[in-house]
C-alpha cells in the first residue's frame, strides 16, 4: 500500500497502475486517510503535463466508486483547462495516440457522468470539445498506416480505439 501511495506522489502513474493490478485486493481495505491521499493524488496528476493519460484514466475508473463530488469537480476543472490549452499543456500533446487517449478520456467522463447526475452536462460539454479537437486532427491524417495505428493500437486492457468508439458512440471519429 505504501508503495502505491509513493508511486502516486512521485507521479509515476504507470507504476501505480501496475501496482494496482497486482495489489487490488489490498486497495479494497484502505483507510479513509489513505483513500483521500489516493484520490487527491490521482486527481492532481491530471494537472501535470507528463503524458501517461491511459494509466490515469484507468486508475480513475478503478476508483470511480470512491470518488466524491469534490474530486469529480476538481477533475473536470482540470480537464476543462487542459483540453482548452493551445500549447504543450494540452492533455493530448504528450500522448502518442491521440485517438486512443481521447477515447479513454471520454470513457472516464461517461463513468463520472453516470455516478454524478449533477455533472452530466459538464461531462458532455468537455466530451464535445475533446471530440472536436480529435476530429480536426483526424481530418488531417492522410496515410492509411497512420489511421490504422490510431484506430487499432491496444490499451493496457487490450481494447483499441474502435472498441471504445463503438461502445461510447463517438461516430465523429469515423467521419474522416
């Protein structure tokens, strides 16, 4: 447990995700203080420009049942800022596969919107902004091999962007 908390503090989100998978049973029995540390560190990790969006989204989904409204609001505030950034601070910039990363964020937004009804409109607004950015990016892709990479690269859970596009009805990504 201490190793997991230390990995989150050091913003080694990929390590934290791997540790989570190995020690998920231990994390079920965390103390309220440890849970607050985990959730706070996880939410604040989205404000860092270090990539690793796939692992951050994975951990948010794993802890979604424990998220409180204040954590979700703070996460949405951060996403709103990071998606709107026009420089290297944008949440998609440091990720190799923009389509897969966007799909994972959409999935995370769906989870948050389902858990907190009062945040559904905000989640939809952020989703629409994110989809518009990725749609514009996809319209500029000219090579078939690049498009295959963007749509068929698997995430840590062996799902590709096409799986997520169909599950979360992101048809705009397929228009190009």
